C-alpha cells in the first residue's frame, strides 16, 4: 500500500505503477463529467475543446452559483457543493474517454465493470474510489471552477476544476486486472447461501 | 371544536426551508446509526470510510453546506390530522413554489428533467414533481409536512417482483438478499433497505419507499413484518459488501419492512434503497405555530 501525490496531468507509467489498495491525492486540474456530457460527446458527436490527455475525470454534476467572471471565478461560476455520482451508469464511456481523449484516471463511486477494467489494462488507466455522499468535505478540496465546456448541459457540463489535496482516494481498479469490487462481490456470493440458510430459506 | 387553519404562505415557506435543511442536516437517528456501525465494524478500510462519512456530516453543518451534491427528487409527505382546514389545491401549488424558490434562492442544483426530452427547467420541478403524497391521521389540529430529497443513486436501486403464492416467503427473503448484492456499492452503502411486501404492484413499491425513509429504530407495526425485518437486517450485513461496496460489516443500518394485504393469487415484493445520506426534515403545523424537526 503506497500513497502517491499527483500533480496533474500524469503519464501512462505513473498510472500503471498504481495497484489496488494504494491511495492517491490529486493536485491541479480535475475534470467533472457525467451522463449527459458523455452522451453528447460519444453518441451525438460533440467534441470538447479541452485537452484531457493524462488527466483525471470525476463523475459529478455540481451545485454551482452563477457569478460575474473574475480572477476568483474565471468561469463565472462559484462552487456551492461538489460531490460524486454513481459510476456504473457511465460504464460504456470509459474506453472512448481513454482512446479518444487520453484520460488516465476515472474517479467515482460504486465501481465500474468489465469493459472498463479491460480498457484500463489495454490503455493504461485506473479507477479511484471516492466516498459517495461526502460532498461537503469534497467541496473543501476544490479551489475554483476554472473553465466550462458544453455549458448548455448544466449541471452536466464538462467542468474544469482546480483542486488542491483532493484525496486521499483509494485505487479500486488498476491497470493489472485487479478490482476491489470483484473481490467483494465474490466474497458476498460465497456468503449468500449461509445468509439465506440463517433465515430458514430452503436451498 | 375549533379548527387549525393552515396558512398557505407558511406552507410555501416551510416547503422551501425543509428542502434546504434536509440537504444539510442529518436526523439524530441516522447520526447515531453511524456510531453503532462504526463500533461494530471489523474492517479497517470500512472504518476509514465510516469516519470520513461522519466527518462529512460535521463539515456540512460547520460550513452550512449540502451533505451530498445530489439534491434528489423532492418528495413531500403531507399528513392531515383531525379538525384541520386547508385548501388542498393551494397547498400543493405552495409546495411547488417552495421547491422552486429553494432551487433559485439557495441556489440548488436542479436534478429534474423531462423523462423523454431530458430538458431541465432548472426549478427542481416537472410533471408530477415534486412528488406529493397526502394521507390522514387522528392527531387533533395537526398538519405534518415531511420532506425527503430522495437521492438517485439509491433510488436506482429499486426493484419489484410479482412472485406467486407457491414461491412463499423464501422467495421474498431471497429476492431482498439478491437485490442488495446486485446493488453493491452503487447505492452508496451503508443503506437502509426498504422492503414492501404485499398489496398491489404500486402499493408494494410505495411501501418499500415508506420503509426506506422511516427513522432508524422504528419497527414495522405488523409483527410478521417486524420479524422479517430483524431477520433480513442480520442477513444483509453477513454478506460483507460494506460501506461503498468496498468490503466490511456495515452494508446496511437496517432493513425496514412494510406490509399490506394482498390477493390470494399474489405474492409481491419490492425493494427501495436509501443511501447513507438518509435525509429528511419535517414541519408540524399546530395552533401554537410551525415546529421544524426531522
């Protein structure tokens, strides 16, 4: 179990060095992305102007307040509350995010599936688990909303946040085919029969 | 007998205040639930996760911020007691205005879209949203307005199955276990698993929602339901799914069951899951005024 402090963006080698159980803290740029963002990017052919190569995306749609643009609020948005949504809905977008945009890190909650696991191995990527439902804390790690693309999709825009000390986040799926979720699910499946028997359910 | 006359402007104010308050402050029973889970947790990663969740509750209160970024689907449960006079249609419109004002004035993320066009009106409202449920009870001169911002990650963990009588109670128990396993970390455990047993298909699903949003420590008032919820609570926490689906003992605070009579040919079961951000807030209208609580 090793802890890493990353200044974003990162290289493929940095990401491939990570193993399930390690922890990571991010500094610099972090991109917020969600269902509608990716439906528009990959199903409807919209291209983002952002350079995501080597970057991390987080599955989120923040609460924001529209304010006049200034040095403090370069995109004209103040953060109200920034948290994380369930990743599984966005499973099919992992590979194109990596192959077409060069994303290296996906941050979310609840885990991703087999296709993402394969994409992480093939292209060099990881999934970092953040703790869902702890947005008040997460918001304190975000310094500013720096830039916004696909603004018409609010709150599901592509957001560029500046973050400092964003973590520690747990490496839950790595580039070596290992997944915390697979391990837990297999253990639960092994305990299922005993749990049912304890309630008197006939096999 | 004098009557309670419910002021519509006060309903609008309460609807607004409850939405914002529910998003920021967790009820005491849920806070205590975290303490209980933490005390019984044997997995070190799970303990770290629970500690972060507990810290987040404190940060939200200290910074006057939302516990979770998901503003949910706004649900209002109105319970009207005896000797209450209220203009029902005006009350429903006032609740809606309260939701719109909370969204605009705080501001809150509007999480509500049209189901087909996916257009977001940026008001947290839409067709039939906020969800408003109206019921009646025996309390004299009392109207209770309960607000639940139901998070979507756990709401997506909703399941209904119309079993048949020959499948028996074993099918109900197995269904709950299998759905909790299927939901895994996606529903943001530790959860409250709401289970509806019996009724029609729609009543069964509604019972599951009532069960999922009941305070911790409350017990099903049907003894058969109470027996089932004790059994299921132990069983789901024997699976090792743990907080966030990353392993541990603390998969659920509790399983809650609600029951209704059903048809001789039917054996329905529904599951509705509440995430660990088990948010709710209540305003009680009496002749003394409006009291805000959980």
